[in-house]
C-alpha cells in the first residue's frame, strides 16, 4: 500500500471525525457556529475522498481548490458571524 493512500485515509478520517464532533455540538446547542464548522469539515472530507478516488489524483485542478475555498470561507464566515453577534450583546 502506498504511503500517500494511508495519509489520505488518515486525513479523511480526521475530517469526518471533526465534522461529526461539531455536528454533535450543534445538535445540543443549535448554535450555527458549530453547524458551519461541521459542514466545512465534512465538505473537506468529501473533497479528499474525491481526490483520493480520482484516477489522476491531481490537486492542481480548479475544482479541488474551489471546494477548499468554500470550506475555508465557511469557517471564516462562522467566526465573523459569531463575533458580530457577540459584539451586539
């Protein structure tokens, strides 16, 4: 087995675990902050699965960067929303 496949599997597992972790906190608190983080990490896991399963396995394709951009933008949006709501109180 290639080392890259093992590392990709570990990254996918961690992204799924963290995504489910945040999803559990969202279910108990209903705070959108946790929901945005859960979606972001689950989206990154799906992105990694797609990259690992593709024949070319080329991370330079724009599709993979676009998915990562959306994922990171969700995290940034969650942080900005949380600070905006926190500042109004």
